[in-house]
C-alpha cells in the first residue's frame, strides 16, 4: 500500500517501476486519497502511472474540481480516453463544470452511441433527475420466462451500472414493474416475469429535483430509483451512491453559506482548498462583507445604549442585564435559523405552508421566553431587591427571545423568496436586528416600569 512518504521517496529516486506496481496493486480509494493529497504536478505523475482500468476507477472517485485540474494536465488523447470510459452521468457532471469550448470538443470525440447518451442527459435542466440519471440499467420484458430473463440479464448486464434491481417494461419501454435479481434467481425457470414482479413501483420523473430524489432513496432505503418521462417510459435510474453525493454536496453548501461563505461556489473540495490555501484577498472578500453587517449592527446598538446613558447612570443595575438579554436572544435566534436550514435541506419545511411552520416556531419561542423571562425576573428581583426591575428584565427577555425565534425562521425564508440561498448571511442579519431591537425593548420597558426613578 503506497503512502505519501513512500511515493516521495520513489519519485526522488526515480524508481517509477516500483511506484507503478504499488499504485496499481493498491485499493482504489487508497490511491484516490493519495492523489488528492499530493501537489498538482506529483498527482499528475501518479495518475499517469495507473493502468487504464485503474485510472478510470480512481478518476470517477475524485471530486469534480479535482477532475478538472487533473484533466487540464493531460494531453488531448489522454483526456478523451478518460471521458470515453466514464459513466454517462459522471461524464455529464464533469462536462457541466468545464469551459463550453472544451466540453464541446470532448463530446464531439465520443462515439455516436456515447454522444447520444451524453447529449440526452445534458438536455435536461441542471439539478434535476434527468440530468443526474444514468441510462445504464437492466430492463426485461414481463412476457419473458424467468429462464429467458436470466439469459437477457447475462447478455446485457455486464456493462450496466447495477444489476441488483431489474426493471420490467413493455415493448415501448413503459415501466410496468420492478424486481430484485435475487427474486429472479429464486423463481421457477418457467414462471413468467409479470407473475412475480412487484407492480407497486416507486419512480421519479425527469424534472424531479435532485434533492427530492436523494431524500427518497435515503428514506426508503432503496439501491436505485427509476426515472420516467411524461409517458411513463423508463429513461434511466439514479443509484444510491449518486444520492449520497447529492446530499453531501447540498448539506456542505448550506453549512458554508450559513457561515457567510456564500460566494465560494463549487463542491466541498474546491471550497476547502480556497479557504485553506487561497490568497488572503480571496478569503477576506468572502468573509468581511457579512461581518460588516454585524459591525454596523454593533455600532447602532452602541448608539442605543448611549442614548440611555442617563438611565444607566441613575440605575447602575440596568447594565448588569444587557449582556443576558442580548446573548439569550442571539442563542435562540441561531437555534431557530439552524433548525430552519436543516429542515429546509431535508425537505421537512413546506415553503407553500411556511407561515404554519413559522407560527408554530413563534409559539415555541414564546414558551421559551415565558419560562426564561420568569426565572430571570425572579433572580433579578431577589438579587437587586427591586420587583420593578425584575419585571422589566423578565418581560424584556421574554419578548426578545420570542422575537429572535421569529427572526430565526423569517430571515432565511425571506432570503429564499428573494432568490438567495436559504442560509446565506442569515446569522449576521439576525444578529444585527436582534441586538438593536432587544435594546430598544429593554430600555422602553425601563421607561415604563422604572421611569419614576429616572
């Protein structure tokens, strides 16, 4: 098994024969990890030492961003060879990320059959089932006997992505049923496929959103899901490994966007590389704009406190509870926005019924606010021996917590409606609004309940 240090030693000693043998005899995932860890020039050398079959296996395991960089280091013939050997869905995913001129040239180099498969997938809208499906599946007719069906699987299954699930269609490719390879093998040789197939087929259409497909596979624990067109004709399948890649990509996008890294597009590898290895300017231009929002909010909050300076000088204890109210509001607001983002990504939020979800969250926030406000108010009353101060602090905290909960759901929702990613910059906006409003609420209540002391 090759390791990074071993590779460097072999490379330094120009011992390419030993290195080539180690790379080709090692597990695909081990070689993939090794190539990803190496500097660009060394990773290209390592990849060129792989035999054709191993190179293709490794290439398909790499992230798209890394595939692009590796492909750019190949000679044209080598690039065409790699593109030819890829599964259609993986090929389309890579072509989507390449410059149009390069992608067109590579597609033109494909055989007629492979070009038709690729163009068919690229004809569907991005991020839909049609765009990510593979046309490499096994289908059998319902009027075949089990013996005939097994022979059909043997003939056509070798080049397909998966043969564990078989799809039953009629002569016009309309989907009629589904069955596992195990069920086919265990059935009597003279039985008809239509008599043993499962007619309760779960399928998706070509325009179904890719996240919805991924969640379906995850929730139903399926190995693959068939994709049909408007006439219910089987046109492809989406496998569970593709679904997991989609979910991983979408969740990673939301985590980065929630942190205020919205302009770092691409997959996890590209984002990570740019944040860890990118120039100072690249990192700063992503992070600073969202932090400026919080900075402005902090300055405005400071202006609010300054306008009530006389009250703070008269009743010094008022200052003790400012951090409590602001921090509690911030924590609750962050909780709510995180809950919204996760629920949105997993499909638990119905955007058409958003206000039902929102009012429920406000109710939860109000309950939390009442409990926390009551407890804090009692503590403030006993600590400062001032019931009016306790009422002021308790009410301010209760209202702030309720407001922060409402903002935690409303701000990400508003960003979605405005066409932004559901979590982009939500926390900076929530923090700014919450800080200013919580102080205004607090000092307004101070004026009402403690005005006679000012």
